[in-house]
């Protein structure tokens, strides 16, 4: 095999400032795993926001909301297909004001409009069977794995005395949608009940009653012979007491997945956002939440944990940060961190729409985080390994068993803008053979060394769509395994070690 060594000359000429270098040893505990993810860990969302959803004097949704999205767009379908298969979650703030025009019960299903009185600034909206058919058509032709967020406010009344929504969830409209879905043989992997209604909106005990009603509907509509969909709930910012009461009251085998939402970067207009996404001390603050969610679901063994929605920065993300290269420091670090805390799925807000889309809102062209997600999905397997190192905190290191291949894959993120790293990998079993198979390395850097670029380079070449609007091939460089892994400042590297002896991956 011909082993190509990455040209240091090329790398250094790109980075005249890169003079500092540090030797680091990354240690992988390879005997047992510390957590497992789902096969479709990477997930992205589609949301309902109309084009006149605006934040901070800009309206970044364009035609990317579900009422307007061009579901026939070729880049959209190619981007989803490239995952074979991408998990997609449909939901968001407006899901609890969407009515389904399916069956006979709904007489009044109106087009969503801006409204001062409406929740989140909009009236109710209407999902027609035609639109649902089109959404499923996209799912079907791309092989996406779909989670659909149901309206959980329908039928309740707001009580100003209690400052809460009271009364039971009205099940009929959801049942009609699900019945139609089953009758057509449509594939929906999971049904989620409600979006961010915990705490001040609906009590945990009421919610438990409603999710139990949803379980009964699914038991009835899905025959025993067909694949049972999962129930996800409640899709809120995590609150220990609320989640605990909710899972306790709904009882065994009702809620398959406890979903929670993460916006740990604060508001999208924070001028400090650019620093937060590259600050390891800041990024670590959210670990405690992941740990608490992991602990909570351990008490309810029929339930697992997902991040059901996370855009990082709320109110549609940051205009000059969330769609650019630098956001991958935050995003890939979150994927690494949530995996370690035994989360099965991480849904990125959004696949398209807002400033935080994996795809550009207007052109559909993949942003850097799209390629980060795709590389993770293709390379990182289910089994998560304990990974530590003795270097700067600006180096973040994660490793999993490789996906569908032997050995392990490391994710190394160098958040330092000034220090290069020479990384050696140690197996604490000391079984890693010296001078074995070539390492497969995927180096990600920003175009023109501008971390706020919308273009990412893989091993020095820009990632751009092919002439046929397909996702380009993502090929590694093969590197002599006797040399350390060389990581330039502000870069991200996936490294596959095919002959790394890891009993946990056998
Ligand atoms: C139909 O719904 C709209 C918005 O939800 C509401 O303003 C209107 O009064 C309703 N009309 C009827 C006849 O119920
Ligand atoms: C697409 O639809 C057909 C016909 O209903 C079905 O047989 C097939 O399994 C579907 N494929 C996916 C990926 O959902
Ligand atoms: C909500 O209010 C309407 C009108 O006052 C009433 O008909 C309905 O029964 C109430 N629903 C619940 C769940 O209390
Ligand atoms: C499911 O059960 C219903 C009766 O409860 C039956 O009419 C229907 O044909 C069954 N569907 C499948 C796919 O077996
Ligand atoms: C989308 O692409 C256009 C054209 O390249 C660019 O001006 C815009 O900033 C991008 N928007 C987002 C949200 O990525
Ligand atoms: C990869 O492995 C998963 C199980 O972990 C399996 O479902 C999938 O079919 C495999 N894919 C390929 C391309 O072998
Ligand atoms: C590195 O980051 C620091 C803090 O954000 C900044 O002050 C400095 O100018 C950056 N250096 C380079 C070479 O970009
Ligand atoms: C040790 C080190 O390299 N520190 C730098 C890491 O990068 C940040 C910003 O990217 C700098 O502020 C540190 O000086």
C-alpha cells in the first residue's frame, strides 16, 4: 500500500503563524465501552416557521419552513440520501398550534398568519393531507427515519388563574393523522408529544395522562405484526423534578424516549457567541445537564435519552457564526459529549432554516456542519470509549468503535488558534501494534483560514457539490502510523485506526 504523508510544507505555508507545537498523548480505554448510541445518532430537524418569523432585525427562515419548503429540491434529497439514513425530527415551537386537516372532525383549518395575540406571534396553522403526503414522499425517496411532533395543546384551555393550560389533550385530531398514516403504509419511526410545554405550561401529571392516551392510540392503530413506533416526550429544557414526576406517573413502557432541548450558547445575537463556541471551559458547562438526564433515565429503564432539538444559540442562531466553520467546534463537541453521557440521538436544529441550518436556507448548499455531521455518521460507531489526554484543554478528544469496520475512530478537535499538536494514541491495553496499517485521516479546516467561512476543506480541498448536485466523496489521506497525528490550529480531525486492538469493538 502506498502511504502518503500529509505535506507539512503545504500545511505550514497556509499558516504562517503556526509556530507553537505541543506533544500530546491520547489514551483510549479499549476493553469496555462507557455508553452506546443509536445507529442513527445524527438527526436534524425541520421546523414550521413561516418566512415572516424574524429575530434581531432579520428574517432568516426564508422558504425553509415546512409550509414553504421545496420538498422536490434535488440538493435537499441528495443531502439526506448521502446519510443512508438520516434521522429527521419534525417539530418546534409552532407544532402545538398545527391542526391536521384529516378526517371529519376538523371544520376550521386555516392558513397560519402573523398575529400579536397568537402564541409565538402566529395563529394556528393547517397541515393538509396533500402536504403530509409530500413530506412522506421525501422521507420515502431519501430513506429518512422520521420523528413527527404532535400538537399537544389542542383541546386544552388557558387558565389565567393557574397561569397554565388545563384540561385533557384532545386526542381525536392526532388519532386521525396517525390512522391515515398507518392506512397508507407510511413510515414514521417515532411520534413525539408536544414541544417545550413543561413547567409553566402543562403539569407533569397531566402530561403523563395524555402520553398514556397516545400510547393507547398507537397500540390500537399499529397492529402487533407491524413495527411499533416509539413515543418521544416531552421535548423541553430539562427540569429534574418535572421529568422525574412525568416518567414516574406515566409508568413502564409508555415513554420510550425522554427528549430534551439544548440551547447552551444563549441568544443568537450575543456578540460573544464566536468565543463561546471555541471556549472549552464554556462548552463544559452543559455536561452537568447531560449527566443529570442520564441519571434520570436510569431510574426508568424503559426510557432512553435524546437531545430532541439543539441549535446551540436560540432565536434562529447567530447570523455570522451558526452556519460557518467555527460552529463545528461546538457541534462536534456536543455530539462527542452527549454520546459519552449515553444519549442515543442528537437532533440538530435545523436541517434547513434559520441561521443554524446544516444546509443554506436559500441555496440549499451544505454548510460546514453538514459535512461534520456526515463524517461523524459514517465513521463513529455505536460503542463509545473512554478517551483522555495530557495536553491543552483546547484539545477535545473522543473515540468510538469504528462504524461497520474494524478498529476505532478518534475525533480530535483543536480549538486553539495558535498551537499545533502532535498526537500519539495509546491503548491502555498496550496492544496497538507499531508500524501496522496506515491511518485514515480526515483533516477539516476553514477556507482561507477564516473560521467564519461557509466553506470547509477536507484534507486541503474545498467540500463542494459535484456537477450533478451530489455530495462529494469524503476520502481520507493515508498516513504512516509510526508518525504522530499532526493537527494544525483551529482544525478538526477524524482518524480511523483499523488495527487498534479494542475488545469493546469485537
Ligand atoms: C377559525 O379559526 C380561526 C383561527 O384559529 C379563528 O380566528 C376563527 O374564529 C375560527 N372560525 C370559526 C368559524 O370557528
Ligand atoms: C417507500 O414506500 C414503499 C411503498 O409504500 C415501501 O414499500 C417502502 O418500504 C418505502 N421506503 C421507505 C424507505 O420508507
Ligand atoms: C375549554 O373551553 C371551552 C369553551 O369554554 C369548553 O367548551 C371546553 O370544554 C373546555 N375544554 C376543557 C378541556 O376544559
Ligand atoms: C390491522 O387490524 C385491523 C383490524 O383491527 C385490520 O382491519 C387490518 O387489516 C390489519 N392491518 C394489517 C396490516 O394487518
Ligand atoms: C446562504 O448563502 C448565501 C449566498 O452564499 C449567503 O449570503 C448567506 O449568508 C447564506 N446564509 C446562511 C444562513 O447560511
Ligand atoms: C452498518 O452497520 C449497521 C449496524 O450497526 C447495519 O444496520 C448497516 O446495514 C451497516 N451498513 C453497511 C453499509 O454495512
Ligand atoms: C486567537 O484568539 C484570540 C482570542 O480569541 C485572539 O485575541 C487572537 O487574535 C487570535 N490569534 C490568531 C492568530 O488568530
Ligand atoms: C494554549 C493555547 O493555545 N491557547 C490558545 C487557544 O486558542 C484560544 C482561542 O482560539 C486562545 O485564546 C488561546 O490563547
